């Protein structure tokens, strides 16, 4: 069995005098799919926010690929290879799928955005995960399920090794959940946790 990609040991988090997490341990291996289950207020989102640098733990440690790390921000998490899809999706309504997927890595030609190359790159990224979606569509035309899939494609396109999804099926129908799970299986096959 491969060693853990992410290890969290003894993590605790308090808000005022209230304990949100107390001594949490978690190991996630490459290609492993893990579900955090618990009642509202059990600390699932708090743990996700600690792993992704939104919150700092009061105690405990985190290891990434065997090395102890301190994740101070979402940018730190992304640098490590941790991508997160929070419940509020970030796909801007006024950008196309291609523009969003290549944002901050836009292909240029003679110093200007190469739209044809951006569409081609987005199409390749979508096809790689088996998602049939026109990269020229604007964010405002996407369903919630399509927005979630775009977030996954974006995470994979920035070489994420761990994709964290906070309640990804909460607002999806059965067919949309099946489509999401098919993409998760493809990520697993690529050793993305």
C-alpha cells in the first residue's frame, strides 16, 4: 500500500471556548477516495478549511508526501497540489469555460491572448476527464453540475494531487451525481486522491 499523500495527526480547532475539532487523525493515499461523514456541526468543513489553509489549527500537525508542512493560505495548499471545491462555486458568469480553465495561464500569441489555443487547451482538459462540454460556453449558461465538473477540470489542469470537494452532490440530481462519480473514478485512476 502506498504511503500517505496527506497525513493529519492530532488536529484540534477551537472557536472561542467551543471545540470544532479535537484530536483528528486522517491519512489519504494517492488515488484514494475518502468521504468525511457526520452531522451538521461535526467539523467536516472546519477540517477541510484547515487542510486548505483557510483556518489554522490550534494544535496538531500535517504531513504532505511525508514532509511536515504548515499551510497558511489557499495559495500554499495549491502550491502543494491541493485543490478545493467549496459549496459556493467560483466559475465566473462572464467568462467562457476556456477562459476560466486557462485563467492566469493564458496562451499568448504576439503578446495577446490566443483564444484559439485557449479553446483547444480547454477542450483537451475536458476530454481528458471524459466531459463533453463546449469550452466556448459562458459560465452563466452552466448548470450547477457542469460548474462542479469545470472546477474539477481546473484542479486537475493545475496538477492537483488531492481534490477536496465540500458536499459536491448536495444540489445534484441522480444523473448528475453519476456523471460526477464517473469523473471521480477517472481521477482515482490517475492517482489523484
